[in-house]
């Protein structure tokens, strides 16, 4: 799974070069775990890492260039993704 996280992190960095590598990896890990935990809470069967990887990739393609903007407006993620110290200027 770590290889998938690293691959998705690299894809996010291409889509959003304003992000640091560490911040991009935090985003990927949050998206991954949030999807899997929400699916489990909803009672869905686990579909596997490949399914989750494809979903996170779709999110990167759709919203990757705007993720850094989202964190500041959402209190659920703002404290985890305070970008003041690691966004490239």
C-alpha cells in the first residue's frame, strides 16, 4: 500500500506543485483513510486497495489543484493541514 500512497503523492504534486511533498502525502493518506472508514461505517464490503487507489486518483484529477484552498475553509481539516509553513512561495 505504501507504494500506492507514494505514487498518488507524486500525481498530486504534478497537479498541485504549490504543495510540499509532506503536505501532499498527508492529503493522500487522509483521502485514502477517510474513504475506507466512511465506506466501512456505511456497511459496504471492502473493495480492496486498487479500488481505493482509483477513487483517490479521481479526486486528485478533479480537485488536486484546489486541495490547498479547501483545507483553510474546512475546520475538520484545517488543523491537520495548516499550510502556512510548507506551501511553496
